[in-house]
């Protein structure tokens, strides 16, 4: 469904860009990029106890709002909102509490979708490649209700994202109100600055940096399939700064709508990633292989790769970092932060 024009709203000096999950990994990078362009940024997030606030330490913010106060804030500031970029969610693929996923991933997303449709504000939200499940249906971002119905996520996190995608696709197909400009983005394996707070969910790139900086040995999962070499499992690794550039590009369009993949379109092996880390850190390569834990072995994905043809056809011609260039840039950031 075509989106409506948002005219000069995005350029208004009085416009507020609301970034939910704005202190998190992808959200804080979005907040920084928008602020660097002179936009007034409002972050919605929980900071909790710890150093998550450091992700925003260098960002010039207009305001910061707790998630439980967001609806009241939106009601009071509706006229000034330029767009909502919704990155807030439980992002752990291991989360087992279904009620938390409904509250934080489904309910919040659908409430913001409805608010943006009613207020006629642009809405960009985070979906996930986890919606593809085992990948047997491929990684084409068919966002029709029929196309989405074929996907079977393997975990509750992926299911929560899929519920939102399906509801939005039905709204569009059935002619219900939608935001004037909107996009759901199925993020693949994103890595880059500001993810240290994610604990076990931080990228393999960062885990390898930390291991090698501490004098440890790189360990990768052994393959349990004859058609893949050890360390030959494939992922579509996308640098967070490229993901942010795509979101900025979408917000600059006069009209846009749909659910799209956001990866590089080129799968690389975990061994490729390790080699890129060794090269960036100027360390001689040495890898040890360990068995994939039995608890996840039957659900472990051996291949993910975003099909990017729909986003390209929509006019997005941005070039992405290669894995080697992205890892090198990320390591330079990590070193600079440690100084």
C-alpha cells in the first residue's frame, strides 16, 4: 500500500524524533545519527542499574521518557512528533516468559502502530530475521498475509515479532488506517558499537574481540552436518551503521511502506568473521572448535541470508560495509572507547 507524503515535516526545527529502545544497541546508534544531523531526539527506554546510559553519553538529547510514561507523553506532544522509530523490545532469543514478550514486543508495537495511524505520523519498527524460523521457506521478504503465514519461527522471540508483522500486513490488506509512511525491518545479524550491555546476546564479533583482548582462544561451533565444515555455518552479518543509514534513508522518502529485510544480502561464515577479527586486531589466527550445545543443536541455523531485492527495488541504493571493513571499523571504535 503506498504511503502518504509527509511533506516538510522531517525538516522542521520543531519536530521530535521518538526513538524507543533509544539507549539500546541499534536505538542508540539511531539516536546519535539523528542528533548529529541536528534533529531533536526523544529517547524512550529503561536505563536500569548499570552502564547502559553510556550509550547515550555523547548524544545531544531533547528529552528522555520512561516506557511506562510514553503514551501520556505522546498525548501531550502529538503535534510536535515527526516520527516514531520503534526499536524497543526484549531482544533475547532465549526469553521464555511469554507474558513479557506479549507486553514488551507485541502490545507496545501494536499500540504505537495504532497511534501513528491515528495521528498520521511515520512509523519504523524492528522486526527480525528470527521470524523466518529454520529458513526452509527461504528469506524472501514477502509481506503479504499469505507470504507471512508460511513462516514458522523457532522461538518465542521470533514468534512475538511475527505476530506484529502479520497484524500489520492484515491491516494493510484489509484497508484499515495506516501511518502515512511506515516500514518494518527484519534485521539479520547486526553487530557494532553500543552492544556491550546485551550480555550473552551481544554479537560474536564483540565476543571475539573480548576473548582475544583478554588473551583467550577463539572458539567456534563444530559443524554437526556433513554439508558444512567446522566454522562454515553462514550468517548475514550487517554493520549497525549501515542499518542506521537505511532507516535514515527511509525517513527521507516522500512515501514508503512495507516489511523489508535488512541485511547485506551476502552470507559469510563464522570462520570469515573470525579471520576478519584476527586481521583487525593484528593477531595470528588460531581457532578451536567445540560442539554445539545439545540444548540448541536441533534448532541451530546453518544458513541465513537476506534477500535484498525488494528494498533495492524500492529505491534504496546504499552500499554496505564488507564484513572485513565493518569489523575493522568496529575494532577501531572499541579501542578508542578503551583509551
